[in-house]
């Protein structure tokens, strides 16, 4: 188990390094290198010379790369090329709590809806309830997340005035203001996720209900509730965990868009704004952070899988 | 002479084995019957046909020029403007009709590109194995670790915005799905007797891949392609909505939504109808894809339902 843990962590770190390297070289290989553009903007050759020395652009690429990697490891992502030149690490550390709040809240809302929905759909297979759940799941997956966000804003913010349409308030300023700003974004981000999980739980429950030990439990005369919750559900959840991993990755992808609809300055908004402003240090930092989130969520899900299903032992 | 005829016979046998059903026409008839009996799939087919016709006939159907501005700004839906007008007095219905063209075009083109590249990568990796397989699959695995949409955003970050870059980004972002599925199929098919037979008869690698392996790998690839088109349309809409996509003069559904975003509190129609178009399209494709998956009995594809 520990060997597996170490091996997997090591490979996750290697993937992170590969992504970082790709980011470094690709952003520099493309025409319109922002630093080069900045140097041309200066107009004065001597000033340009100074700038290029300051950013190390006069050195060979491999030396630049090693230096850059060193900076990255120290958490120094450079600073935004716009305005007051805020350090990228500061932008990211401000953005991360917002993204994490949004992702976690979406996750919990989605799970609270999906698990009972999936179980009920499985118990009442082919009932009207089951069919309408299937329909809702299809709708949830076919609806663009940002459109759902807009619909929610139209109804609950613009017309009913129940919840704010945009913005974010840190939890330190009170739980309710924080929650109030996150309810609509979380619903918008969690819907597709919820649809996937509900479908997965349904089919997984249906598989488990057919097995012998459930038949045994039934012939012993156990109550239906006991059979479902104590005997069937835990086993039905095992395959769901892997799907949760994939679905969580999709959820993170969704938050990138949702943050932009609700003007929440999380990591996704930082990334998109960075791309639109051609603010490369910011883009670079945001891509790395987003990638690390994905890589380590995958790792976490793999490890969680061994904990939940004792039958699985990795070498 | 006798030898060549034996060779021909073996090849013929292999050919017969290689096609899943010997009678293609009855297979299409089966497929048609399945769709007609599946209410959802049938509805999906009808909606898609209408959308495709809308895309082709856009200049004839659209009541106004999609970029023509009038003085009726932010008019609610009426007889004159069935879906209302936007902040610049442009007819929303006409813009959505023209948007159909671009959204469907990008959805289909990107999947065609990523399918072609992905399938070639998958066949090469699966068929030849060895270091070639290793290199290709390490890259595919790397891309697989991230959702397609995120890969597309990363690529736009590198290439820059605009319709061409957007198309390239989405195409590349979706190719890992095709490469994986194809490789998996090739690994199974490679071991079949008819492939060994063809090889024994001296068929070239290219011939084996094209004539014996690919035809048997088509079912899952077709199913994946259907699913991918709906995701590609969603990805294009999301990227255009974020401003990473097309130029402002080209109406796509995502862009129309983005432009209407600031006015939705006063003009709900700007927020409702373009998204409805996206949802209808994606829903129809998903319904069809679902029927296709059941019909072809394909398990392995990156569909979500």
C-alpha cells in the first residue's frame, strides 16, 4: 500500500513537471511572445536591453528554463504584466479559496440531490419517477452550464430578488453572505455533475440488487430499508467513487465557466482574464494551479478507491 | 493456380468475418426501425434534421440580416421580431438562425478532424506497439488526465483567440478519446484469426489496418463521434461565451449569449433563446447517440449517461 502510495505520488509529480515544462516551452514557442512585445513597445534599444537582462531573455533557453523552474518551485510565478504588477502568487492565493468554496458547495449540493434520486430511481425502476429522473438527467447534461447560470440569474436574482446575481463574499464576513453569493453558482455548476452521479448510482444499485447476497438478505426476511441502506448501498457506491473522480474533474472545468458568469474572481476567472489580456505570467500560473488540482484529485480518487473497496490491493 | 484460389478464398472469408453483418442494407433498416420506435431518438432525429436545414437555408429563412441594426432596441418578442431584439436592435431570431450554421459547422468539423487524427494515432499505436505505442500513449494519457474543455482552454491560451484557433483547439482537445478507443479495439482485433490469415497471405500492414482492422472498429468510434459532436458544440459555445472564440461580427450561440449577458435583467429573451438552441441541439444528439449506443451494443465510450 505504501509502495503504491509513493509510486502514484511520484508519477503525479512527474506529470506536474511535464505539464510545467510544456507550459514553459509552448507559451514561448508561439509568435507574439508578450515579453518580446513589451520589449518592442519600449522603443528605446537600451531600455529594451535592460529589460531583457532583467527578465533573463538574453540567456539561452535552457538556462531560462532551469531558472524558471527554480522560481516555480519556490512558489514565485512572476507578476502580472498589467497595472500595479501584482505578484501572480498573490492573485492565485486570493482566487483559490473562491474556487474551492464553489467546487465544494457544488459537490455537496449535487451529491445531496443525486444520491437519493439515484436510489429512488433504482428502487422504482421503470416507474414514472424513474422516467422523469432519466429525462431530467438528460436535460442536466445537455444544458450548457453557463446558460443554466443565466436562467438562474434571470429568475432568482433579476425577477424574484432573492439572491445576488454576481460577486463573492469571503466566509470570514459571515456564513450567510458567503452562502448567499454561492447558492446560484453552485447549482449551475453542480447540475451536470449531479446528473452523472444519479445515473451512476441508479445503474450500480440495479446491479447490486440482482446479486445473491441481497436475495439471501431478502429471504431472511430483513426489512426492505435495511436491505437497501445497509446491504446494497455501500457496495453500490464503490463504482460510483471512480465516476465521482471523473465527474469532479468535469465539475472543476465547469467552475471555470461559472466563475466567469457570476464574476467570482476564482482561479477560472483569473485564467480566462489572463488569456484575454495576454497576461502570460498569470496564464502560466493559473494553468499550473488548475493542472495540479486535476492531477492530485485523480491521485486522491485512486487512493480513496483502495480504502473503500478492501478487495482492491495495489502493488 | 490452386494456391492463389485458396488465398482468395481465405481473404474472402476474412472479408466476411471482418464486416459485422454481411448485409449492410438490413443493418441500416434495423437502425432505422430502432430510431423510429425509440421516441426520444426519433424526436432527436427530427430536431436535428430541422437544425441542419436551418443551417443550410439560413439566408432564406432568416427574416432579417443578422447584423442589421434597427431602432427597435431590446424589443420583447412580438410579431415583428418573434424572439425580440438585442441592445443594438438586431433581430434575435435571425441571429440564432445564422448561429446554427456556425455552431453546427464547428461541432462537426472539429470532431471530423479529431476523429481522423485520433483514429490514425490509435491504429498506429495499437497495431505496431513498441516504442511508437509508448510515445503516442504517454501523450494521450497526459491529455486524458484533464477534461477536454480544459485542454481546449489551455490550447486557446497558447494559440490565441479567433475562430480558426478555436477550431484547432477543440479538435486537438477531443482526439484523446478517439485514440484510446481505437487503440483498445485494435489490440483486440489484432489477435483475431482473420488478421493472422491476412498476414499469412502476405497482406501489407497498411492493407491489414485499412481492410481488416478499421472496419471492425467502427461501431464504438461512430458512437464516440456522436457524443463528441455534442460536447464540441458545448465547448464552442462555452469558449465563445467566455470571449475566447469567434469575432464579434459572427453570431454563434455562445457569443449571442455573452453579448446579452449584461442585459438579461431587463431583456430575458436575450438570455433564454440562444441557450435553448444550444440545449435542443445537444439534447437531440445525445438522444440519437444513446439509441446508437444501444443499437451497436457499445460499452466503451466516454458518454456520460
